[in-house]
């Protein structure tokens, strides 16, 4: 800290002599004039003493107050005459008058000389005032490097007031450092000098200046003054330094990044689009232009990660080239989407696509293109590519495991609903037997009644269809297939689910009531999975009322549409409610309140609903019981949900994505849930 104080104090200490120098010269001149006057009065040497008044005139001139030179000369002459009149030696010296005249001539000559020197600096000072209009700092120094003019810009830049700066040694006051050797002698040379210098402000801060100096000389070739104009380069140099650091940092990150990064020039692509009137809509609708523009871009620079990702030789080998050789059929639609987004004004677009490496491997890539600012549009496009092949494979494996888990849950539900299934199958079988016996009796009579036989056969066909539908529901529940979204009647699905668990509800003494909003649109989701969720929630609601006494055990299932065009299903019971601070905790895996429960049913329900872009929540009723609600998309949101649903397996193609298979109507009408979750209340 003391060192810093010394640095700050140095300029102040330098400024004191410079600021006080003019006052010191004036004070010396006044004191000298008084001494000379007394000496001239009392000493018998009036002439020589009067000649010494020229020193007083020069002291006034050295103070920098050139306007006081002539008044000082007149005052000195008046003092010499007054001393001549008062001195006793005047009467005794025969040469007194001649000596007085000689002294007055000396004073007049000194005054004229000093005044002439001052007049020579006036044009330079006027030039300095004109230069000050250019907002640069202007300083004028005399032959001894003392500041004779200090502009307002200099006051603002350096922090020194004009009164303190005038008369001070310029380089000493500002601690000037020259960028080249010999530059400090520029004022002693003829002509002009320009260069960079470093100075210090009054507060000790260091600044860099671009300085220009002009040496002015008199008729004899002697330097009489130097005009200096300077502009502050500190902010510019600081900005240059920050830019340099930023560029070095960017280069280090660019080269060391494990993410593939390259910079491309797409200016020719934009020029082609503008010349041919290509629009974002036409780019997305057709691929005609892509076959042309995909070869118009070029790579400026690529990092090492790009080389490793695509298997090229080295980063420099990719400069000036395109990535067309690495394209896959899915790459062009992704490229078209990026181009279309840029034409619409976006600065960044991210898509997922595929590339083929030089080794022939197909990789899944998260591809992001960002427009960088520049004079030429699309001339600098920063592209990053993240290899997500392993991530997609892991996601596919996770989805397969989830599908297997859901399949296991459906098989478990078959066991829970075995009594209901047996009842659903036994009833049509018994009816088939009855109709068959009746038909046999009508045929065995003496006069067979073929009309009655036809009615019996119709009954056999109807009950056979009913039994087939029941078996189809069981078969759909037992199949282990990837979920595929489709349009279906959600109200009809709820009705089927109610019939499926009706026997289970009767066993628990519960009644299920349906409240269906009229005019519902078709839902768009995987029918089997949504029926799994519906049946699971209904079974939980029925089982939650086992201990209810004194009031009806009723489950209300309602279906409606919300403001977001989503289908909302509410399952409400009047049991004992959910004994958790946060009722939504029942959707956590392995949360169960039953000794025989695994705690996975509702967790599976949540994953199914969220995979379809919906939501599921639970809350306690104000009176008794709880309500579990979930939403699924309607057909008006089908496009959005198709994007949300991840593919079932990214490691192998799914023929259902490109060529839809024929769907068995009985399977669609009898799809059953994956199983139920016994965890609530």
C-alpha cells in the first residue's frame, strides 16, 4: 500500500512546482523590483542599478503571463525615474542623466524582446485552440518543455486542472514513456513526429495515447514551442486485449472440445435461395433445391472431435469441402429444416439426423446450426454434432424393458380377472349349447321348423362372436408388442373396461357409474395402454372401499375434454382417501399399502400417460375418498403426440412406421389393460 501511495503522490508533487512556478516568478519579480528601487535610491550607482531592472522584466516573461511584460517594463522604468529623482547621488554625479537614459533604454529593449517572444507563441496558442475543436487533447510546450497551453480535453483526460499544469514540465508531470528509443528527442528535431506514448493520469492510472507533435521554430531556426495533439487508445487497446483473450479462449475450447464443431460458409446457399425465390414452405415441401445447394456450402475449419466422429484424416483435410459424402437419406430433410428456419429469421436450429462415417458406420447425430454475426449473411455458420447413437440404443433398450414390464403387468391382471374372464366366456358357451340343443330338437321333429332352426343358428353365431371377442381381449392383453398410437373411442373403451371388472366390483360390493360428456372426439393413443390405465384406476378405486361402512361404495368414472383439446378421465371413489401429504406420491415406484402389492402399477400408469404427452395426478376429495385424473390427446393433437412418442426400437427398423399393417377389428375392440396396481388408500 505505501508504494501505491507514493505512485499516486508523485504526480501531485510534480505539479506543485509547475503550478507555483508562474507565481514564484512574479513574486521574485516584485521582490527584485523593490530591492533594485531601494538600492537605486541609496547607492551612488543609479545607472548600473537601473539596468538591472531587465531581470525583473525577464522574470515576468518567465512566469508565462505575457500580458504583464509591457506593464512590468513600464513599471520598472517608472521606478528607475523615481529613484533618480529621490537619490542624493543625482546632484553630485555629472553622468547621472546619461546613466538614467541608458538604464531606461536597457529596460525598454528587454521589454520589447520579451514581448516579441510572447507574440511568437500567440499563433501557436491560436492553432492549439482550433485543434481543440477536434476533441483531442492539445498541449503546447515552450522550448524548455514547460506547458504553455493546456486544453480542456487535456484536463478531462489527465485529470490535472489548467492552473496546476501550466508551467510544469510536461514529460515529468505526466511520466511520459515512449514506445521507441529516441522518440523523446523528437521535439528537438525538425518537422513532425507521430507515435504511441504511455502516460499516467493524476490518479496514477496508466493510459496509452496516439500522439502527434509539430515543432515550431523562429526565423533563426531555434525551437520556440511544440504543439502536441493526442487521442486516448486505452479503451481500444483494452478491447483489443479482451478480443485477443476471447479468441484464444475460443480457439482452445474449439480444439479441446469433445463435441464435433465446425464452421461453414453458406453465403452461396443464401444467394441461390434469393436468386430463385426459394421459400421456407417450398424447402419443406420438396427436395428439388437441396440437390443443388447442398454442394454450395464449404467448411472453413473443423476441430479434432469432428475428425474422430466422421473418421477423416485431419482437420485441415476438411477445409473447403462439404459433408455431402456423409449424408444419409434422413439428412436432407434435416438440412432443409435448418435452411427453412434460417430463412424465417431464426438464428439457431437443432435437429436429429443420421450420418454415415468413412468407415461405413451409421451414427445418430444431434445436429445444431447457429448463424454467427458477420458482414456477409450466412458466411459464418457454427455447427455442432453430438453423437447420440449410444443414447438412442440405451433408450430403445429402456423402452423394451418398459414394454416387457407392462406385459408382465398385463399377465398379472389376467390372474386377477380370471373369474371375470371365465364368466365372460362361460356365458356365451352355455348359450351356444342351449341354441344348439334347440336347433337339434327342431330338426329331429316329424316336420322340422327351419325358421326356428335359423333363429337358433343366429344365436349360436352371436354368442360365438361374443366369446371370440372375449378371447381376443385376453389375447391382446397377453401379447408383447411395441405401442402404436391410433384413433379410438375413449367412451367405448371406458364402457368395455367397466364390463371387464364388473364381476370384481360386485365381489367388493361396489357400484361403477359412468359420466360421459356427449359429443366427445376420438382419442389418439395406444388403445391397449390407455385401457390398462383405466382398468388399473378402476380396480384401485373398487379395492379402496373394502372397509367402507355406512355409505354406498360407488366409483364414478367421467370423461370430458379440457381447454387444451386433451381428453380427461376422472376416477372418483368414496373410500378413506390417500394417507400422504402429497397424494401424487402414489405414482412413485414401489409405493404400496398392501402386503401383496409390488407398487409398480401406478408407476407404469404414469409412464404410459406421460409418454403420450398427457399428465396424471391424484387428490383427496373434500368429503370421502380420492380422485385420480389423467389426460390423453385427442385426434386433433395427433401430430404433436406422434412427435412425442419415441420409437419402440431404434436399433432395428419397425415395419409399422413405413407400411401400416392391417388391424384386426376384434383386437381393437377388445384391447385390455396391462394390469392393475394395488397401492392406494
